[in-house]
C-alpha cells in the first residue's frame, strides 16, 4: 500500500516538472517570435530610420596616406625624404558659409582675419588682404587661393586657429589640397640619379616617382594607403582605423656623399672656368661596380649649372678617342699587332676612300712613324685607323665581333630608368648604314654610340683584372629598419681579354698620363691611368658647328686600382678643346681628393705634443658609439653620470677629458637633438612621431619645435645643421 502511494507521488511530481518545461518552452518560443518580428520591423519597416541614424554616427571613410620611404647614401646619410605641403583655398559658394559673420564679426570677420594673414605671410598689408578676400567673396569662387605658395603642416594647423577659419570647415569654407614634397638635405647632389616625384597624391592615395631611383623603385618606396573612419562615440567624434597604412620601404644607395661632393665640385668649377654647356662625371668602385658618385651638370643660365639630364646613363653619343683602347685591345687579342709595331702616320693627314682623316698635331707636321703603343699615348687617329685597317679591312665583321666580345656593347641592366644602350653597327646592319669608311672612323670613336657609363664599365674591367661587373646604384632595401633585399656585385664578363693583352693595355694607359696626351692628369699624390678623348659633336648630319666633347676615362691608384672614373665635358667655349687639360684636370682633382680622404691616418702612432690639449669635438648621439670612438682615440671619458642611451658630450679642458651627460628622452615630448648629427637626430624625431626636414650639414644647431613641447603626431619639424 505504501509503495502505491509513493508511486502516485512520483507520477505527480514528474507531471509537475513536465508542465514547467512546457511553460518555459512556450515562453522561449514567444520571445524568439518577438525577436524575429522586431528584426523584421527593424530591417524592413524602420530601415530608413536606422540607416539615417547610423550615417549620423559614422562619417565616410578617408584614406590614411603612407609615408614614402627615404633614400639614403651608402654611409646612411639622408638624401631624400617626404614632407607634406598644402595649397590653401576658400569656397565662397559653400552653402554653410556664414557671410554675415565673415563681413561684420569683430572676432571672426574679414578685418581680424586680414590682420593675421598679413602678419603671417607679409606679402600684403591688412587692407590688401581684405580687398583680396572681398574680391573672392564677390566672385563666388569655389576654389579661391588664400596664398599663392604651398605651406607647411605647422602653418596649416596655425591657419586653422585664425579668425573665421576656426569656425570649422563648412562655416568658413576653408579647405586645403595636400601634396607631398620631396626634400633633399644635400640639395643638388646626385639629384637626377636620386630623382623626383609627382607632388600630387593620386586617386589611390599615394605619391608616384617621376624619374631616377624614385621611379625605378617606386613600387617599394610609395607604400600602401590605409583607411580610417570617424565614429561618434560618447558624444565625441573619434578616428577609428579600419586598415593600417603600409609605410614605404627605405633605400640605401651606393652613393658616397663625400665622394659625390668632391666630384660635383670639381666638375662645376671646370665647367665655369671653360664656360661649357654641360658635363658628366661618374666614380665607380672597381671591385664591386658600386657607383660612388654621379653628377650631371647643365648650364641653366650664364655661369650657373644644375642637374638637368642624366647624361651619364642616357646619352648615346660618339665617344671619341676613349674608344681607341677597345680597338687596340681587339687587335692585340687577334694578333693583328704588337705594342712596338710601327705605323706611318705621315704628316697628320690621311686620305681614305675620298675622306680626309687628321691627327690633332697636323699643323706641326704629324707624328710620322710611331709605334702602336705611341699611337695610344699620343691619341693618333691615323695610327689606330691604319692598325685596324691592316687587320680587318677585308673582314670588318671580325673586328665588330671582337668589340662585342670585350664587352663594349654589353647590356648593363642598370637599375635606373632611361638608360641608353651601346649601338655598335655591323657590316650587315640593315638599320644603321655601314659605309666604306665606317671601319677606320669607328676605330677611333666615331660612327658608334656609347653612353658614358658603358665606357666606364669597360675601363673598370681593365682596372679589375679583366672582369667586367655591372654598375649599380642601390645597395640595400629596408622595411622598418630590417634589410629585405641586398644587391651584390654581378659579373657580366669574367674576362674581357687575355692577361697578356690586359697588362699591355694597362701599361699603355699609364703611358698616356706619363708621356702622352694625358700629362695634365698626372699627379704627384696618386698614380693615374687613363685615356683622353676629344670628339666633334654631330648635329644635322655634320660636325662643323656643334662644338666638341672632351673626355677622360681611367682609374686610380694605377698600381692597385680602387676607383674608376669617367669625365665628359660638352661644348666648352673658352680654351682649346682638350680631353687632357679639361676632362683630365677634373679627373685629377677627383682622384687626389678621394685618395687624400681615403688614406688612413693611424692616430695612435702619431707623435703628440705633450703640452697640447687634444680634445676632439664630439657630436651628441648614442652613448655606445661615442664611447667606442673616444676609446679608439685614447681620449679620457667621464661617463659616471650618464645612464641613458642618448648623451651629450662636453669638453673639460682643465681635466683634459670629456664629460658625457644624459639627454632626457620622454614619451610624448619633443626631444632635444641639439649637437647631434643628422642620422641620430632624424631617428629620434621620427621615433617620436614627427616628420623631419633638414637644412645644411654638420651638427644640429637649431630645431623649429622647441625641446619639451608636446608631440603632435605627423607634424613637420625643421632641423638646421652647421
């Protein structure tokens, strides 16, 4: 009986629980149905209402501009960096423009604005600015220029606080168009090789390279834009990044700033002295092919020269007598001649197939009978032409094939746009006519076109034991400070000729400088080997009126070549055109100054005046680097008070040592970079979030934003070096 009672109790309990589950399920189903109904109402009935509300809380996406990568020299000196610049406008036809406020407000009207603009730009009086702005208002222009020139980011932010403009974008009508300007701290140094960019930001939100390395490596330098949107959060508009921008990569070029400066100055001085139209000079490291300096100066006005065209890589011109070395190398390789073979040059005038060929000393009776070696020393057109005719008059194809074999027509695959290519015609050439006189005239550098850098690559191979390497301009590519690509020396031809021929040619090139037409390039400081060249410039199918091109190609030191160099000068107006005195003079100055600057001085072995206080001037910078240098110089250092990574050095003459003190670096504050070199200063300021532009060279003497100021991310700062 008890068991039946218990059984009935359990059944009642189970039934109660089941009913509760049914009730809960029903409630959940009703809630789900309510949610679905609400969703449908929101999606279909209240769609427009919620869409409008969302638009009021979120503004359209805008592009985040990536920073274009920097270009550095081989020794990591900044050669090109980007700074923002702005064109300023007023939209006087804006629907939101507060005309009454603009005309009559004492605080935000045209009178107050005109005073501020006049004080800022100093190009108009307050009355002048007022009249100018009222003309814009009357014209109802949608794009009325506020100032005619571009302004910096800091100026742009300052204008935003001026009367009327501080009302905001729509009420004031004030707006800007941003451009990116490329700044080069070393001004014109290697300007055409570094290149330019288009200032306008294109539709994809990036800048584009126009020429030079800026164009060649544009896809790496420009980066990728990001996206941001403004959302209303907690009653305030906040920038929300949707896609982070990808900053452009940095490039480390092969250019050595010191060698570049030496090369450009030497060339510029000579161009001014002889009043030439233009000039080119290139210095290359023999073993690697790294281009250490390249300058292309053209006359922009009387007595003034600037980088206008990259003649060194683009010009396809007749090289003149520097080509004679290639001709004789081919003849030596083919057994056509030996250095001491005689050749009769006569009185300096030779008729061949009805065409008159001359030597430069024809007015002095010519060279008469000379050796092949002396034909190179004295740059005899007749001597070289007769040698080549002796061996190839009936088989010119063999001569041309020899030129190709030694690399004169090699495609250098230069990592720079707009590069020309050697054009050496063949007897069966259907495009470039092979005449009955082409062979002899080609032998001394006419009727063929060779860019200067190709000639240099050939002479560099002579200096490099016969190995031709590819000239190149970019050493490394960095992403966020890490190397992602490294260019290594590339061999184009392992041996342009036999070692016997090579030694003969090397001896001839030394003889040119010591005994021949290159005497002006002789130096008591460094041994130079090279070849002069003087050629008439072709124009309109003739050579009479276009002037001359003079050149010198060679290497130094002659016994242990480190650098090769070519100098080409076009259309000198003053003096007799001479590859020796003009181009050779530039070559000599470049070689001597590079050699002097690169000759190591062993400080520890030098005798020191015991009474003298010898303390070097020390730039502020990284503590470890400063201590290492001073330790190498055996200069006592007091670093007891320095605990940080960045320090400033002070000379203590009484104690004959150098005191090192910490530079305070605080997050969110502009650091002091006074006394630093450009590299350290740029690193610190960019790490703080600033955009850096540089003026001058040396140590930082001033910074446009005072140390200790609050950092405004992306703001431009100018550092002046002296």
